[in-house]
C-alpha cells in the first residue's frame, strides 16, 4: 500500500469524523432547543393566573371577553375595589412583570437565533393573539385608546400603573411588541386567525410596517452586538406574512384571496345560525 493510498484513506476517515461531529453538534443544538422550549412551556403554564390578570386590566371594565374564569374575575373585582392612588397595586404589577419578562426572554432567544418563531408559536397558540388589543393598549404607548366614560377610577388607574411600568422598562416593552408581531405573522401564515381580523391588521400595517420593521432591526442589532445581516432579513420576511403582498415573489397576503376567504367565512357563520 503506497503513501498516496494511505493518505487518501486517512483523508476520507477525517472527512467522515468531521461529518459525524457536525451531525452531533446539530443534534445537540436540537436537544437544547427542545429543552428550552419545554422550559418556556412550563413557565407559561404556571403564569395562567398572571396572564388572566394582565388581560383583565388591559380590557375595558366589565368586558365580556376574558381569560379568567368567574371565580378569578370575582377575586380581581374584589382586590380592584381596594385600589389606592397613594400605594402601588402589587398584584397587577407582579402579573405584568412576570408575563412581560417571559415574552421578552423568548423574543431575545428568537432574535439571537436560538429559537425559531414556528417552534415558539405552539407554546402560546392563537390564545395570546385573540387578546392582541388589550395587550397593545398596555404595551404600545402610541396605540389609539378609546376612553370609556363609564369606566371606574380604579380600573383606569391600575391600567395606567401597568403602562407606566412598561414605559419605564422600555426594552422589555419593545421586545414584547416584537414577539407579538412575529406571533401574529405566524398565526396569519397558519390560518389560525379569522379573515376579518387579518384584513383589519393588514390595513393598519400599511402605515405601521416601517415602524415595526425598524423596531425589529434595531433590537436585533442590540441583542447581538452586530449587524446580523442574515437574521434581520429573515425575520422581516416572516413579518410580511401579515402584510399585503407587494410583489409575487414576496411573502404576504393576497388582497383578492383574502376577500374571497372572508366571504366564505361569513357564509359559514350565517349557515351555522340558520
């Protein structure tokens, strides 16, 4: 066996060892992702009460659509009655802190490339997206707020406390908004959101898309300390799933197809009521 043949065999063995090591690294990364996702899933499950509290405060007083059951709603109504302007509302502040922190943590993992939005989405599903408006009211200081003259001083005061806390913790607030934008786009892509809500949001994003994209780009650079030339375009491309498509080669919503889907959806609802 000459030297050239020996060298060829050794080279082939090194290549095989290298391939095996790469496969092991990918497998280890996948296992780490699964463990991380399970940890977040457990944490989110343990925050059901806090999540219900955040929705309760974000919605109008007495709103029918809630996450909390009747017993928890009664308990929240009772502690709300003990509201004092001179003292912080600890139960509400603890809830928004715990919920927003897990949103922020997950967002950072996505922006850093440790988790993918398609893997994170099943943790929350469409339940979180159905509460999009009360969340936006709390998180987005520029979100239009309808004043309810019938709303009590306590409910409005507690909501203002939560908004002030989020404004003070602006990084957490921004990352929560980014995560909701990414989850909404995934919900649209999967068809988990009703066509009328998709349409209303897509119309709004005609005017807000630039702000949403800029917020995503800036935050991605901050958490990575680099330009992230690959990750930023990928995440922006994902956000396009919830926006009207500008070109046939892009992700996005076809306005004509959405109108047809909305009509079918309305017809099915009418048929159910007949």
